C-alpha cells in the first residue's frame, strides 16, 4: 500500500517514477511506513489513556468513548459506500466492525449511571 502511495505522489508531482533510483523509492516507502506506524502508536496511546480513565469512572472519558464509538460506526458505514480504492476485505472488516462499535456505544450508554456516581456516594441519592 505504501508503494502505491509513493507512486501516486510521484505522479501527482508531475514526475516519472523511472527518474528515481530503487534506493530512493525504498527510502520514501520506508518513510510512509514509519509515519503510519507512528500515527498508529499515537492513536493506541490516546485510546489507552481514555479507556484507563473510563475504567476509573471519569465522566469526561465516558463522553470521549461515546463519541468515538458512534463516529467509528458512522465512518465504517461510509467506507462501505466509498472504499477509497481498498480491497474487498476492508469492506468486510468495516461491515463487521459496525455492530461491534454500536454494541460498545450502547454498553457505555447503559453503564452511564455507574460512571456518573461520584466515589463514596451511595446509589440511592
């Protein structure tokens, strides 16, 4: 996928891929791969941060998770109609992820009362 992105970038820049050496193409492909890995790492750290604070019953973290799961389901639905040139396996993945994200959204919504109770207070108040 990163090689396709490099080829498209070169073509959009008005250049010809044959003008570049194999080492240059490999370096650009490696840069694209490392950028992807870095952003994936940032997303994972961000999600772990919010999930940790949701586990600690912080209301602001619950709001993030509700927003994240709902928008993830909506974005997965849009990728069914606009696959952005990805393989059919990505469509299957997106179709399967929609019920999962909706399940998480509804689960967090149902458990909202547990999250909003301040520590030390009883449920009857």
